[in-house]
C-alpha cells in the first residue's frame, strides 16, 4: 500500500512540475505577425543559413527568444529564426526580450582612438586587478592591435595574453603583467618595430595597398594618420608602432622624408608631402580596377559589417555602404540617410532592379562589380531611410532566388572592368 502511495505521490509531483514548466514556457513566448511578403524562416540566426519556408505577410508565429538581430520562433511545429524587423509583436514582448539583451554601458575610453588621447599613464596592474587603470590599459592594447576583446576593466586571461603579445613585439620579458616598463613602452616612446612585426601593417606590403590619406598634422589621429604612418614605414622613415596618432615620432619621420625630397621640413603632411609620398599624381591618383571571381577569392575581400565606398560608373556619384551578409553575392546597406539619398539619385529618383556598373573601393583597392538599387528583404541599419538591403554582384556570383549567374549583372561587371576610380 505504501508503495502505491509513493508511486502516486511521485506521479503527482511529476505532473505538477510538468504543468509549471509548461506554464513557464508559455509565459515566455509571444505571438508575432510577419509584416512583409517573402520572409525567410531560417534554420539559424544568420543570413547564410538555409531556410525552412518563405512566409507571407500576416503569417502568425510564436516568438520564444532572441539572438542578435533575429527572433527565435516556432512555426508549423518547427523552431527557427526570423529577422526582428520583419516581425510585429506587442510592446510588452519587445520590452521583455530587449531587457535581457540590454547592452552594457560603454566604456569612457571606447571612442578614444589614439594613445595620447587616453591621458595620464595607468598604474601597474596584473591578473586579478580591476578598475579604471585596467580599462585604460585595455583600450591602449586595442589601439595597438593586441587586444580583440571588450573593455570591462577586468584583468583576466584575455588581457594578460594581449600584454604578453605586446611585450613580445617590443622585446620585453613576456610576463603578462603590466609593469612599469610595459606601461612606459605602451604609452610612451616605443622601440623600433619593423613592418613585418607591426600589427598595424598587416597585409600592407606596398604603397598601392594604402588608400591615399587626407593631409594631416601633429595632434591629429585616426585612419588618415594611420595611412601616413604605414607609407612612411614602408619607405623606411618611420620606426615606431602604427598607432594612428600624429605624435613627435611621426612628425620627425615626416621631416626626414621631406628633407630627402627637398621639401620644407615642417613636419606637416600637406599636399606636397602626400604627393611625394604616394606618387606625383596623388591628388588625382588612379587605382587600377581589379576583378575577383566571387566563389574563388571574391567572397572574402570585404568582411561582414565592413564599410566601403561605391562609385556608380554612369553618374560618377559615390556613397558609403556596409556589407551585411550574402552567400551567393554581397548584400549591402547604405551607411547613412545621406548615402541612401545618393543611391536613390543614382537610380534616377526611384529605386529599381536595373543592373548598374559600379566600382567598389575597400582597403586601398578598387573592384569591378554590379548592383541593383531596390531595397528588399532583411536589414540591420535602422536609421538610414532604406528599408532592406540591395545586392552587389562580382564576376560569377549568383542570385539568391535562382542560384544562377545573372547575365545582366555580369554584363554590368564587364562595363565596370573598363572603368577606373
């Protein structure tokens, strides 16, 4: 009899647990409505994954979670993913999911792009330390290219590994501790670093691989200074690390270069200096147009979420865009509202599927391509006045819908190949 009672009690407990679990699961799910036609119900939260179905506008789905720009949903007894922008749901659902994905507060050093901009030197720290000094150290390591992680102010394994890499690059003892010598070297005057060993020179083996920068002067920082330092290092005038900061070492390198070319030695990278450094016609520098087979070596030329410049061959107009995704071809979005307006102007005032010959400039090189201007499908940039993305084709790329090479796009690519920037 006792055995029967125990069995009954166990069964009751199991049923109670199941009911509570079911209630909890139901409480965490919400109904969503697809707000566009031809929406992909994908197997994974990315646009390279296969899709189970193409849903029509008005289709109901059950939202069970989020993953980046995607909702995790159940549809037709199957679990998958749909872009958040393509599903309407209640404000309470959005609030519940967004609460879980609230980004952490941005570090006050996150937007500092030069070592000098970080201010005074941090105190010596080591594994287990935490606080402002560690946060400043981490940002310096990011600027130098040694740390890939975020700024959390916690001296963990990632920070220690980055410190060791920096110490190795400047020939210090590889302890992983940010001692005084390491701090002085990281924030102060650095030892000579060869082009081969400098992380800021990765992939840069000739002047032609560097995009011609704007004029700069001491106190400036950013990508134009970085390009100047890279060119000076290739020509043997700059021995320091590529830190994108126009400090004393950069100014002295510019002076040495100016002296070698008979220019006024003011340490300022003006028009004459830039022309001498990048070629006599630097102001009107023409970069040779390159062609890359999409499925051989073209797919990885522009990494996802990287920005680039597009030039429409017919009109000569240019705008900035960002690669979102794309497997058969490149899916891109105008970077800003202004870029979207330029794209619409290129299209003649009304977006269309017409193929247009274009040139793409990225990382100092120019590539022949073709695009349409029609906004469609999924998007990741919310405030650019462009609802969706547009397609860019390279030699032998294919459409997503037919999985075939599009002859009209390829014809436009060939026209682009005969043009230059």
